[in-house]
C-alpha cells in the first residue's frame, strides 16, 4: 500500500467517524498540517505518526516481510 492509498483509507475512516482533521489532530497528537499531507498522499510520514493517527481511528499498522 502506498501513501496515496493510506491517505485515502484514513480520510474515509475519519469521514465514517464524522470527525474533522482538527479533532483527529487533537486525539492523535499529530499536527493538522501532517494529517492534511497524509490524506493528500504527499510527504513522507513516519511510522510513528501513522501509528498515532491509525490508533486514534481504531486501526493499526501491520508489516509483513516475505521471502
């Protein structure tokens, strides 16, 4: 999954929960500017930031390494 897809998933989940970026920023501790960039599919967010945002939305990151 690339950053554009992750941003779309975050935006869709936020819309389902009926919260705006400002509220998600307060809940997650991630700046509104960073959230905006993630949802737009731009920038290079850290795993820590993504984990905070997804955790606030009741979601999680899973990393799988395959050979």
